[in-house]
């Protein structure tokens, strides 16, 4: 009986215990309505959560100082790891407080951030007299104060920091500033002027990016949930738009952010990789962002798409890169030329520009006592930019046609005239026997020490030779390419153990970085080969595989490339399982990436470069599944670097073949292209789409892509578009007419 009573008692208490358990679980979570008097503190580590759980507001520490905290809003979904839960709004932007601080909605209806340690209020919402009765964190990440009539009297969406969320608006005269303690980064801002132009600015007077929107008043910028940044008029009609790479894809979380490096980027949460990915950025080449390197030197855009800061001048003790000019040059001044480099002043950023020739530009600076650098550029108008400061930065790239002249002092005279006078002759000293003995003993001792030192040096040198053989690859030549011996190639590839294909091998550097080694299997003159690889090493684009180095020893000719984790495109086309990864949006993205790479080879390099062998095997996918083109530039090695119309048109036709292969998933059908065109012209374009694609294809993208592919395959070469035009069509910025028949049949295997 007692046992039965205990069981009944437990059953009666179960609902109560369950409620208590749930209450413990949701302790940090305050209901959607936050009443007056509610408080968050650093010590309690509590927070307020949106009703859908996607956002929280609370204290966080993102600085390198352990006891400095800010209060703000961050992402909070369970699908995003805590380390990836980005902060999207900060109260007071850069305000930080100690670990004895709290954030409170006072009884007067005001948000207050109070530092108890310093006993100061560091930030308020300024709403103490506006009759707020509650607060709420909305499901879209907007933190609001509400009055008795449920009107929003204050919202975080209006107090901007560095981020815009979908649905948040950005209007004329508002600013986004990056959250950074770096004084250089804090100079950057996103601004909208009265004419409705979005501008990226540095120190408010240098504009380095402008939206290409038509001038209009009363425009508002907004980030859409589908992944587009738009300028809309008062009726919410878009007048200008840019789209992320995953526009209209099923993406749950996005945000637009002005990063500390001065670039505006659109980020999407990628579930597959569990990471945030930049799907659009305002300035494609980071080096074109004003003062990217600040006082640290000249910006060089690498093949991976990142900016590298290098100092070609002199570095000070505090790591500043300054031009080597002194006004008092006793031996006179000279001008040192730096080709493919554009320099500009940052303190102050005021350069005087005059119309001038190259030689006259150099002379202008040489004759001006205060001039430190002159940069000559000719983009239709020959201009000379004169700088009168030693605080300079800029960018360098083989595609930059500018030449910069840096003033420096000439070296001192070889002979000082004051030292040419001969001293009076001295009488020979008297002979000293004890001195001779001492000198002989000293000489013997010194010679013995030298011999011993030479012996140890030789032994040490022998031991170090082995290490140098293993580390030789870490010392690139003057062009940044690694020069390897044949024995080093064999060592890195484990004697060509892991073969990717007939002429390609996988290798591993001692730092565990993977590389791809290509055996050219050709006897090419050494001088011609070295010259060619230097040109190829100067070709940098994010959709072109980077050439890391080469081997030119005896009759061995190897090229060393960066490694692509996911291999070449052809295996994904042929494999029925792997092809599932090539969803429709990814195939269109690959088409666009390859087009941009070939367009860069044709018109973005200093001289025309044809690919000559574009096919699926020569398109590889990196760890982010982004396409990169390899095996380009071999015409340079073969001595055919000059522009050749047939070479360009062949690349265009090869691109058309590759596009149809991607869309249809077919490679070997002899009448594939004729059949594809027939299906399209008769209104059955959807029939040509690879049936293995989950979800099918976007009809507008399919129509646009098929049209440009058929234009690329026209038999008459003069009818084929340039790759620049192909890029614009695929990006949706250029309309394309229906192509006429006939078009070129496939000449080579894709």
C-alpha cells in the first residue's frame, strides 16, 4: 500500500518536475515581450532571445582584451556552431565595458549600458521620455522599444553599426562603419549621398567605389532575403540591384557587412560546409580598396583572391613602409622606376595631377624639391600624379600599365677629395727581435685558428647541404616562383607515386601543403622555357589555377601548381553519384567562373593568352567546390604568345562545347549538339537538361545559357562573341538574341 502511494505521488509530481526542468532549460530566455526593469549582466551571462530562436541579445567579448565586453545582437540558430554565430549589431558601435557591467531597460523606458566598475553610463537609447512600455527582439534580428499603442519608438535597425540584415533599410546620409580598433580600418565607411549613390569612402573625402545606379532622390538600400542588394524608390520598385552568387537559392541566413578591410560583402550561411561564405563583394580586387595596406607597403592581389602587402622601399622600426627620400641630398637625386605599380599618398591623400608624357612626368618630380613620387598612367589621357608625402601606398599588378618614379638620393662620391692628400713619409722603425718572435707566434696562432674554423665550416656545410636540398623550394626566385631540381620533384611526389592522370602527379610539401606536378614531356629550350614560366607566373585570377613553381634541369621540364581538393570536372560529369553534387546553380556558377577566367586570359593580361585546350579535364574544383581553369598558357611556351584570332575563337568554341556538356551531362553522343539545338529551337529546351540534376533547371537561366553557348559554336568565327560579352550575358547584364543555325560541331573531345 505504501509502495502504491509513493508511485501515485511520483505521478502527481511529474508535471511539476517537468515544468521546473523546462524552466531551468530556458532560464536565459526571456519571453518575446521584454518588460520594463529587465536587466542583462556580464556576470550572469544571460540574454534575450527572439521568438524563433534565430537571434539573441547579450554581452560578448570579441576583442583581445579579456575583460572588455560589448552588448549586441548575434545569430543564434542551433544549425550554426557557436564560434560561427556572427554579431550583427552592437550598442554604441565601438563601446566596451568591464566585466562588472549590466544592460537594462529602465522603468522610464530607456535602454542603458552601465559600467559598474567605472561607475559611468557608456550608452543609452535616449528614450526616457517617450513612454516605452516594453521591448522585443523580432525574428528578423531587429531589437525594438514599443509604446502603449504598440508603435515602435526606437529600433536597432535605425542605429547602424557595420551590418545590414535582410529587411533592414539604409537611407541617404546614413553610415556603416567597420567595427575595428585599427585607426586605418575606422576610416572606411559606406555612405549614401543625396543622389542615391552608394559610396565606399575613406576619411569621407576619398571615394573608391560607387554603385552604378541612376541618380535619384529618396532612394533606400535594402538587402533582400533572396540574396540581392537593391536600391528601391518610394514605391519599393528596384532601380538598381546586385546579386549574390547564390541568389534565389535556399539559404536561411544572410547579412551584408562592411568589413575591416574596407570592402562591402554579402555573406550566406552554407550548411554543407558549416561556414559563412562571401557571395558578393563590391570591390572584386581588394587592392583597389583605398589604403588597403595603409603604411605597410604596396598591395599585390594574389591568385587566391587575397591581398598581400609588400614593401619595395624602406621599413622603419615600427614596420612602416616609407619612400627613401631626403630633401637634403648632398650628392643630388635620381628617380627609380617601378613598372606596373600605381602609388598614391595617404597622409595627406591629395595628389596633384597634370597632363604629361612619361619622361616629362619623371622630370617634373625630379625638379620639384618637395616631390617624393610621380606616377604616370595612360588610360586614354596621359597623366602624371605628383605626391609630396613620404606616406604612400598603392597597388602592383602585371595588368597595371602605370609606372611610378620614386625619388632617392644618389650615393656619395667614390673618393673624398679631402682624403687624397698623402701623409708625410715616416722613417723605418728599428729592428726588434722580441717583436718579431711575438709577431711570429701570434701569426701561427691565428693561422691555426683559421684552419680549425675552416675545418668545422666544411663539416657543418656538408651537414647543411642535405637540409638545403629539402628546403630549397621555400626560396622563390625574383618573380615569386619556386625553382626546383629534378631530385626535389621526385622527393615531393614520392618518386611519382600518386598519379592523377597520365602527365599529372600529386605532391606534398614538407609543410603538408598539397601540390600538383605536371610533366610536360617535351624538350623545350631552357631560355625559352624560363621566360615562358615567368610570364605564366605573372597571370593571377581567382578562377585560374596558380602556378607555384617549375623545374628546368637538363631535359626535365615540370610545372608545379596549387592543388585542387575535389579534382577535375570530367569525373563529376561521368560518375552517376558524384554528378549529384553538380546541382543546377553550381553548373551555372561553373560556366560563369570559367568564362571569367578565359576572359581574363584574353583581355585582362598584359598580352593576349589563349588557352588552346579548354575541356572538362582542365577545369578543376577546389575545397570550396569553386571552379578554376588549369593548363593555360602553353602557347607561350611554344613561342606563340602573340595575338592570334583563331586561338581566341577556338577558346570561345571550346567554351560553348563545355557549357553544353555541363547542361546536358553528355559527352560522347556524336549528334549531341545538333540534337540540343533542335530541341531548343522547337521549344523543348527543358529536354536537354541533365536528368540527374535534382530540382531541375531555372528556365530563364537555361534559355540565356543555351543561347550564348550556341553563339559560341557558330561555324562562322566572326559571329562568335568575345569572352567579355559571354561573361556579361551569363551575369545577366547583357541581353542575347536567338542564335541562327548552323553552329560548329565538336572538333575535339570535351
